[in-house]
C-alpha cells in the first residue's frame, strides 16, 4: 500500500467517524424522525452511505460500467430497518471498501462508470483515486447533514459529543 492509499483511506475513516457521532445513543424512532423540511433522517443517511459504499465498491471491482443492482433505488434515504442494522451494514461496507482499495497496487486504475439517467451520453471513466475522493466528499457532506438533524432532534452537536 502506498502513502497515497494510507492518506486517502485515513481521511475517509475520519469523515466516517464524524458522520457516526450524531447517531450515538439514538433510538430507532429518533433515527427515523424527520427534523427539517427535507426527507432526510439520520438512519436514512446512514442507509444511503452504507448502500453507496457497497455500490461504489462493486463499480470499482467490476470496472466495466455495469449498473449495480440498487443504484437507482429512490428509497435509499429512508430507514427501512433498525439503526443498528444500518450501522452494522455501514461498518461492513466500509471495511470491504478499505480492504479492496488497500489491495490495489495503484489508484490510477481506470474504472468505467455505469450509465444512469443523470449521466452524460458518452462513457465516463474515473480512477480508483477519484472514486475514493468521491466517497470522502459524499460522506463529509452527509456528516454535515447529520449534525443538523441531530441538533434539531435534541440539541446535541458533534462538537459537544467529541469531548
């Protein structure tokens, strides 16, 4: 594993940890509760990211542009199971992603992206590096959403929970 692998996976681990702080000590009811005009919930965010990591890992492994089953699922943001289920699924997906990325000799591996309704008409290619950066970006963005949702639930915020 290269220094780049270590740095990117280290940053991804940090943002994953930041995402999970707002989910501490929540009941399933709290995790499924909407607190803003958005449909986002803490449980739904964790489901979305668990599913997203699994889908991106499949895209990275196949590299052929095939569309993973569930990629177009519009219910990804709803909490269909318990919070503990999605926390476990997220931990599993994260560990599998990390293991696979560590196994790559280089992050320059080229990956053809699947065609989706929002894709440009021509095939797109990303490097494995770009996929890991996308996971970092997506997780960090949703960690901010999770903070807002948690603070709206009971006033708790990540800064206080880090102490």
